[in-house]
């Protein structure tokens, strides 16, 4: 496959401001993915700033961290598939999915609470799996606490907002302040319209998109603003070398038609070139991680576990099987 040399730079300019939600054509028959039958829940309780739901049994344990505006509903199919062989802890960040924001709606609070969860449950090096915002948090956790986990899986979460990859610290600060002010100042109707606009572009199946919007709007608007600001301020790239455990990036490779935020020229590429361009994009932003595996999932967009649930689970299980 020929790697298109300009593609990572192009993508870094056009990836949208918010890390959000999606589905593609292969999922049209999977509109029930958000209604997957879950096993019996062992318990649900508060751990630090998090709400945690425990399912299943088996090692290694998995800790699932959702993305911006999301809750455990985003992992419903994954929980159903993984609980028969793994103990699964599905967490909700403060301010998301109806959980009050309080003072814990920060990435610092979420990271500290995951440390507490691991300690309280006496977990023997679980696998931390995060989507989007949760993926960025998982990478950060790997930088700070590699000794507590056996592996990190980031599902389309990155160490820096791609459109700010070449920005200075001052430029990131200005962008963070702007996104916080914009989200905070929006009326509830404006906020809902904005969320709907993102989902309409990131979710192919409109029936599923409507469900996703309803669920995402259960999150607190100010908490979404706060986490978004933190994402814009973050650049973990100088610290990625500190991650001493294997890392997998599950990377969606969208099929045609492409989401509107990609340049039109990409639609004219061969599928092989487009695939290579997306893989190169992730490799460029994650370079420096000592043990990195890029796991592309074709015909998927940002919300890979809903878009291609079987392929997502296969990629996740394949990586977990390599961990010691």
C-alpha cells in the first residue's frame, strides 16, 4: 500500500473540534446495539467521582471509560460480549449520563478515581479501555500509572486534539477558552442542536443517531464544556515515552461516503491509499509510545464499538490475548 504523504497533515486540520459519536453502513442492521442484553450486574456504586457498574468475572479485568457526553450505554454491546470471560467495570465520569458533576468533573478527578477503583477492588493489572475522551484519559493514565495496568486501549482517542497538533501552548489555551465559552453560553436548545449536528454527521444510521442524541443529552452541559476545555489544553506527546505497557489504538477507517469534515480529495483515493492514510495519521500522532499497535477497523467511524461491534471485539480480544 502506498502511504499518501500529505494525509496526516490534512486530517489534523480537518478533524472536528469535538470528539464525538458515529456509525456506518455495516451497522444498519445493528440498530439494536444500544439495547444489547446485559448479564446480571454485580453492583453499581460511587468510587471517587465516578459511578461504576460491575459485570461478569474473569481476568484480566477490563475498565471501560466512555467518551464525551457518554455513559456505559456506549459500551453496552461490548459489556455483553466481554462479561462472560472478563470482569468488566463500566464507569461514568462526573457530569455525564445523569451523574451530578459536583467538583469532580475534571480529568484529574477521573484519573484519581480509577486509581481508587483499582485499589479498592484489588485488581491485578487490569486493561484500561477508553473511547474518545476516555481514550485520551487512558493514554494519560498510562503515562502516570503504567505500573497499575497491563495494557492500554484507546479507541479513537489521541494525545492531542489533532487540529491543535502544531499549535503553541498559548494557541491551545486560547482555543480551550473559546470552546469552553461557546459550550457554556449556549442555550439548552442551542446545545441540543449542536449535539444533533455532530451525531448526524458521525452516525450513519439515522434511527440510531436519534437514540445517541437522546442519551448524550443526559449529560451536564457545563461538564461537557469543562472536559472539552481540558482536552484542548492537553498535549501528552512529550510524555508518551513514559508508557511502559503495550498500547493499542483502535482506529476507525471510514468507508464511502466519507463524513463531511474530510477533504473531498480523500473520496477519490483508492481504498488502499485511504486506509494507509488513516493508519499513518494515527501513527504520526502516537509516535513515541514504546509498544504501540494500530488496529484499524474498516467501514467504521468514531464510535467503532457501535459501528462494527464484532470487528471491534475481535480487535480488542486479539490485543488482550497478547498481554502478559
